[in-house]
């Protein structure tokens, strides 16, 4: 399994899991590269292109992003003020999480 930076995840003794969902990983990729090809997002997240298409559909249906056709490609506009869905984290907007992920190591 690979993480979003393309590096292999460390081996584990149990089932593979991460703190962020595939929905969050796809959103993060589109936040960094709003004109990304979904096949590239799929490769980076480590899931199928079809699954990325489904996740983008979920995110669009929940109004976390808008898909705009620009020529032959899509542009993804994220709605960063939209609150997170779970009651435990609904006090945070999706943009706050994305900004935290964006911070560089010092």
C-alpha cells in the first residue's frame, strides 16, 4: 500500500488503515491540484480510478466540491467553508483540515 506522497506505508502486523479516509485523500489531492486527472489521483491515493470517480460524485453530491468542465478536462472547485460531516468534528470546516495538511515540516 502507498501513501499520498507515493511512498510505501510501513509494514504492519494488522489490517492496513490510515487516520484519513479515501474521501479525505481525494479531497486533499484535488485541493493541491484542482485540474488533476482522476487517474493520477487514483494512483496517488492507491485506489482505482472508478473509486475516485465515485468519491468525487459523493463529494459533489454533498456540496464539498463543484466539477467544472474546462475544455476537455475538469476543474474541481472545493467548498472549503463546508463543515465536516461527523458530529464530533462538525465544528471544523473542511478547509481548516486541508490547511493543516498543507503545513510543511520545519
